[in-house]
């Protein structure tokens, strides 16, 4: 004790000579805070390319102008590690397997979805409840409770979400200049939808309706019959996949087969990537397609360069025999962000503050419009912004927006309200898209049986089980009879489906991590 007191006295006597009495020479609180204020926050972060062509072509996004400006605005030095969207889940799995995990990891989806590979459950990331409450009050206020539920595990928040204020987001796009040439009205039923495609084919349209691998964005038909293969519904005292509805699943498959046989969809639809999907649309080879409604202005601008006479509009999705229609209702989140548990608390606090900055007017203006005097000007307190017109400019503008990590991603109101097309899109979302769409019974965290039976587990919110999709493709190609669909269900049951249904039904009855959304009408 005497030695300790002597040491303390010595320190006190020499305080004017040295900053402290430790071997680290710890600076005074005032000088430490000043140093930290000017010191850049350095961290690594893995994110998806989001299918953005500029991002996917860039040799190193860290050297791009818009990333440098983001770092300047936020006083950060970020090492971005890009994961291609088409291989995102696979690249995420490899990252976790190699244990080369960034300080911050972006996921497409929530805390326990496929891409996270069980990392949250394994303790790879830190809980954020306390940090968010203290350092991100705006985020806590803006994010809906359903979004927090999807980024939580065992009652603790692990991810910071980029959220959706409305789950109705996808829409049916149409080349209405082609529709005018046919003399037909926009289709209201599946039969009318087929007739419009046939008329487009007679006009020489290569792909009257564009499809892509895994039946992604094929909601127009699957939604009309309410048999989206990734969704669950309640039947009696069980929660079962919607493809258990044999009658409507058979009708949907027969519709797809008709489209295939008559050349109304690409012959290689089962292998068309997201990139090729977009290229076909941009090249003017397509009459109708499904996409996020907020892309209306982008499509119109791109067509000005590729197909100047094209007219693109969003039309209501056709209804099926039970008056159902539309696209899947999204979950409450788009992407989410997780902080590595190995990151120090001090750095984690600053990272949370970085995400909190994303909710400020300064962030909204930067990600929406860019740099004042360069990409926009201010007149009488209002933004004057000329939307990009060439495909390259549009991709570059979208590239900047990729880094707006935390905000309401339903649509960019600040940008959209500046143009007639933007205002039209918001009106369509509010008054058309909001009245259509297919709900589901969802589980957060994901069903444990999914990891035990991966081939019969839904691969994503909008991608059904591999076993189911394989049979769907074979039936459309005519390699299996559609009448065998009951046999497919039996195969699903025998290969793990029964266990999945049992767990889903039990959790539904217990109210354990269940999110239910109803069909819109």
C-alpha cells in the first residue's frame, strides 16, 4: 500500500512535466478528444455490387470519386470489399468459412437469412442495442419494429437495417408504345395477358415477357394464382408452402408452358442471369417485365438512348381466377449491417455514428444529388438537379446511391418529387401497387430445419426450394408432365418437407418469431 501511495504522489508532483505516469504516456482527456476528432475512422466493410454495372466494372471502388467524397464528408477511411450480386450468398459463405471477415458486413436480408451462414447465432457479430440507443437515436426512431425483428436474434439487435416503409414494391412494366400498336387494352386477366404477349410476338418482339433464372421476378403469373413457391400460408391447422395448392400451381405451370411453347418467353429463361435480364430489357427486346417500381425513371431515361420511340409505363398486374394478383410483398428490410464482435467498443461507437449520419439532410442531399456546383445547384433554397440520361451516367448516379446504407428504401422522395416521372411513380406506388401483392407467413429467425434440408428450403424470400424449382423448369420444358405435381409434393415431404412444415406450424401456433402479411386487394 505504501508503494502504491508513493507512486501516486510521484505522479501528482510531475503532472506538469509529463502527461501521465504510465509507460504509454496517456494524453490528457482534452488533448485525446481533440486528436480523436481529427482522426479518421478506419474500418473495412463488405458490400454487394447491387447489380450496378459501374460497381461491377470498377477495378477498385475505393479509388472512385464518390467513395472518396463519402469519406471526406464522414471523416472516414473505409476499405470496401465488393461482392458480386449474382454470387452474393456463395461469396458470403466463403468469407465466413475463411474467417476473413470485415469490420462491417452488409447482408441482403436480415440477421438469420441464408447469406449470414449462421454467423449471428455463432457470435461473429456484436449486439448493438445499447450502442444504438445511445449513439443512433434517429435510426431507433425511424426504423419500424418489423425491421428490427428481422435484424434481431434471441431478443437482441445485431443488424442496422435499410428499411422499407411499404412492402409493395415490385410492379409490372410494359412497353405501352407496343401495346398501342396492337390496339389492345392493358391486360386485366391472365388470358388477356397471354393475348397481349401473342400480339407483341406478331409485332416481332423477341421476348414478349422477360424471365430469368430461378423464376425470380416471375410474380406476374405466380402471383395471379397465389402460388409463389417461397411463400407459406395457413391451411387448416398447418402452415404449408403455397405450392401445396395443386389446382392453382397446375394452372400457373400450364400458363408458363403455354408461354414457352409459343415463344412468348426466352427459350433459355432458366439460365438467364440478372445481368442478361437487364440487358435484354435495355436493348428493346422485351415487351413486359417485372421490376421494382422505383426504377420507372431509370428505364425511361435509358430507353431515350437505346429505343428513342419507346414508351414505358407501369400497369396493374393481371388477376387470376380468384381475383388475386400482383407481386410478393417484401419484408420490412432491404439490406442490413453487422459489426464484427472483434471490433473494439470505441470503434463500434464511431461506426454506429457513421450509420446515424446516413439519416441527416446532408446525407440525403449527397446521395440523391451529389456535389453542389458540380452535379446540382441551389436556387432560392431549392435543389436544381438534371437527371442523368445516358446509361453510363445513370449507372454512375446509381453507384453513388449504393453507399446510402441506412434509410427508407421504398423510393428516394427528394429526387423523385423533382420530375413528372418521379411524381408519377410515387402516385403509382401509393395508389396502384399498394393495392396488389401477395402476403406470406414468415419466420425470423429462419426455420432451423432449413439448414438440415437445404434442397427443400426456400433459398430466399423470392426464390423457392431448389427441388421445387427443378421440377417447375422440367415441366415448363415438357420433360415432366404437369399432372405429376402431387408427386412433387410427396417428394418434398419425404425429403424433409414434413419436418419443415412441423416446425413452421409449431412456431406459428406459439407466435415464435412469426411475421404475417396478408394479400392486398
